[in-house]
C-alpha cells in the first residue's frame, strides 16, 4: 500500500491546510483538498512537479510503500518453511509432476 505523506511534508514547511497548499503549489483548491485528505487514486505528472517544487522535496518524500497486513499474511502463507514449521502439508503445485495412475 502506498502511504501519502503530502500533509506531513506540507506541515513541516509551515503549510497548515489545503487552501494554503493550493496557494503554495498553484493548483485549484478542489485538487489541493483531495491531495491533502488523501482522497485521490492518481494525479498528473504536472501536479507532482508542482508538489515537489512548492514543497521543495523529491517525489519519494511525498509517498512511501508499506506492506499491508494482508500482503504480509499472503507472503507468510506462500513461505514453504512456514508451512513446514506449522506442520501443514503443502498442496501440490501445478509445476510439480503429478503421479501417474
């Protein structure tokens, strides 16, 4: 999951709300509100450029990747060593040869 740090970075730069963010990065207020409140799925490269210029940062400062619990559980579920430790017998995979009958 991608974690939005725009509000955190903006507050460190003295920007306290979405209206101030809109003025600082020269975007419409409704876009600034969506960025501030993490209410977006995607945005233009131009917006990212304005965020970085206005907040004097790199794109990696504005976002971070964090594994969600379900991703971590899935990774543990696919760990063959975890299956052996738990005593479960792993299911036969599609790549393993099947016994002839």
